[in-house]
């Protein structure tokens, strides 16, 4: 199962952490994994490359962390809300393979 944790601080989105593998299909054929990865890459690139937000990223097999600096949170509100909505919709379609939670960070 894949878990997407939306990172929040004081009511503002700060980023997301994605862990695990969905197990919906075999590697290379997993459409759910591809959808999650594509959405995460789109939002991360939009925020850093187009909007100039600073972020900490860490990535390895089955793990992705995207965490904004405090000064970037305001510009990131709508893109991160759209990402969360997209992941919620996917989680409704694939409840055995994906869940979304909110993690309060300090």
C-alpha cells in the first residue's frame, strides 16, 4: 500500500511524503503508482521550477519527501490543495492500495 502524508503546519500545507508501493500491479505496469508519481513530480516541478519555491526533497525506492521552506507556503497553497484533492480521488478509487493522511509538522 502507498501512503501519502500531506504535511501541514499551522493550517498551511508544507509538502508531502509518499511511502510504500501500491501493489496494484507489477512494477512497470502499475498505473496507480504511475499516477501518484506523475502527480507528485508535476507539483514539485511547478512549485520549484515555475514558482521559485525552495524545498527539501529526499527520494529513494518507495519514498519521496517534498517539504517547503516556511517562506514558500503561501504560494504553494493552491497547487498543494489540488495535489491533495487528486490523491483523495485516487484513494477513493483504490482504497486497498492508497491512503492519504495529514501529518502536522513543527
